[in-house]
């Protein structure tokens, strides 16, 4: 397969490129490096610097390269920023995909794997299934849902086939430790907790310990980035082999409390934990049902919470002592 990975210099895109290359696929990357890094770009991939909102940048790639399937990771993803700058988020996340789909149509490339998010479920609680109501509560989630819908209508009108993946909490780093979540992107629990044991942060604050869960802290679903990335490889094979359009959750089917995550980090080195108040809009429990991805793609995650925490620790230690 010749796979165009849009956003392949970012965290999840770069891991997917590594999995594609392990799977002996040819990879072309288009990225504007707005939040990506050249050092995350696999040396065997063909790299184009460009912006998907700029049609000429996208045409340049399609005119030069034969492409079987496109993967899209090129989004802005910071929720509070999306609340402050909604137009920027719609422009990048929705308009970017609109231009990309237009060029795909012109070049008769009609297979796309799209990164969506659990944020489309909004304040859902408990186990999320793909047919649950989608009610995002911030512009970031809205842009991803709007794009999902655009892809569905485009598929209906022009005969595209898609796989839409909705991710839960992604963390960890590739086993090679050549790539991982770079240090200025840290808002998520696991890398923030790891910072607390490598001297980059004084403590981890837990927001709320009075939720109706076994230890009072919120339950979330964590997935290793390499498991997630490999699901994309399977998704591309599925489409190239004639699979029909599907939307699937990617998660672990299992929840861990924030305190359990803190304990997993504390098992590596002592982590100071400070309790804080609840944050608005945090549901008590959010876990993915991953039955659909298991059934359709024969995929299941192979890494557990300990592996995720350990790989993020090793990567973060490596980049902070460079
Ligand atoms: N990180 C998570 O926990 C998470 C969770 C759910 C869903 N997602 C989805 O996964 C995808 C990738 O997220 P990530 O964490 O790897 O983010 P990231 O910021 O590390 O990667 C995004 C990449 O896209 C590039 N990019 C952004 N806008 C572009 C544009 N207009 N043209 C060309 N390139 C552009 C950036 O330079 C960067 O390399 C996003 O679509 C996001 O919605 C991420």
C-alpha cells in the first residue's frame, strides 16, 4: 500500500508511520509542522511540508505520488484553546479536511482513515458504544464531529470508503524510544504524572476524589499509542481489501482510576499527589467499548497500563536529559 499520512510529524501520526513501515508499506507524509517535529518523521518516509488548507500544497503531493489510502491526523487538539479560538479550530480541523477530500476526489483516491475522538460523546458516562448519542461540549469535539459527518456525506455522494476511529486517552511511546509525545504538548494525565517523578514538576494534582467510583477519582480508558497506531494499519488494509465504511472506538475496554494511574507511576519512582477540587464537565467514568474494532479488524490492544506508563517514562527521561 502507498499511504499518505497527513499529520505524520505529530504524536499519533508518527507512531502510525512507524507501524506502517514495520508492516512494509510505503509512506508519504504531508505536515505543516505547526505542532509536529521533523525529528518524529521516520527516515524512510517521503516528507512534504505543506498545509492541507492550501489546495496547491495538497495537489503537489497527489500529482507526484500514487496514493492508495489517506490517513488524517492533522488537527488542532487543545480543548481550552478551542474554546478561546473556535474559528481557528473550524478552519484547521474542518476546512483542512474539506480541501483534502476535494483533492482526493479529483485524483480518484477514495479511501480515508480519519482520527476522531471520544470528545464527540460529550459528557457521556460509563461504557461508550459507537451508536451512543454524539453531543460534544467544546469546539474541538464539535469540529471532529462535523468532520465525521462531512466524510459520511462525501462518502455517500462520491463513493468514498472510510474508517473513522474515535480514540480515548492515548499515551506511551514506541518501543524504540525514537518517538513519543514531545515535551511542550503536555496536558494529559500520564505524561504530567511522569513529569512529577523526573523532576520537571513538583506534584500531580488530582481533580476530585468524591466521584462514585471505587476510590473516588475519575475512571478513564488508556490506550498505548502503538496499539492505536497499529489499528490504523489494519484499518488501511481493511479499506484496500474492499471493506465498507465504519466508525469504531479505539480503547482498552477497561477503566483505571486517576489514583490507580498515579500508583502505577509511583511504582517507578515516588510521586507527590495533591488533591484538588472537581473540574467542570469531568464525568465519573468514561470507558470505550472496543468490541467493534475487535470484531471488524481483529484488533486488540497488547499493552497494559504498566507498559504505557513505563514507555512514557523512558521516553520523557530521554528527551528531558538531552
Ligand atoms: N492525542 C490524543 O490524546 C488524541 C485523542 C483523541 C483524538 N486525537 C486525534 O488524533 C489526531 C492526532 O493528534 P496528535 O495528538 O498526534 O496531535 P499532534 O498535534 O501531535 O499532531 C498533529 C499533526 O498535524 C499537523 N497539522 C496540523 N494542522 C495541519 C494542517 N492544517 N496541515 C498540515 N498539517 C497539519 C501538525 O503539525 C502535527 O504534526 C488529531 O486528529 C486528534 O484529534 C488525539
